[in-house]
């Protein structure tokens, strides 16, 4: 079982969201805790060492996966508008 942590940046973004969306994200975080690899909406990010993304409609959750420590760090939460969204956030994943 993995432990999920939210970085300060992602925490600030999380606070801005509606209560309904917060609850949906929280439910997805619980699913990630059990097995992040079996979640159907997760995908590994190219050109990153530990970067993954979770899709929830048009919302994206970027997270870093630390397998040995059994830890997931939620790095960013954003509304996807285009591919450049990932390029802007790549520095958060290193």
C-alpha cells in the first residue's frame, strides 16, 4: 500500500477547487494508495524519471511515484487545455 502526500503547490491548487471536485479527487487518491498501476486513467509521463499523470475528465493530477518508499507525491492539479500544459509543468516532476 502506498502513502499519498500533497506538495504545497498542489495543496494551493486543491484549495481553489469546488467541494464536489475535491471529493472526487480524494476518492481517486484513495484508489492510487491501493495500486497506482491498476488505475485505468494513469499514464507514465515521457522524459521524467518518476512522473505520472492521473486523468479525471479534463482535470489532470501530476504525481511522482517512489516505488521503494511506497510513496506518491501529488505535484500539481490543473485543468488541461493543451499539450503545452505538460511542458510548462515538466520542471515540477524532476
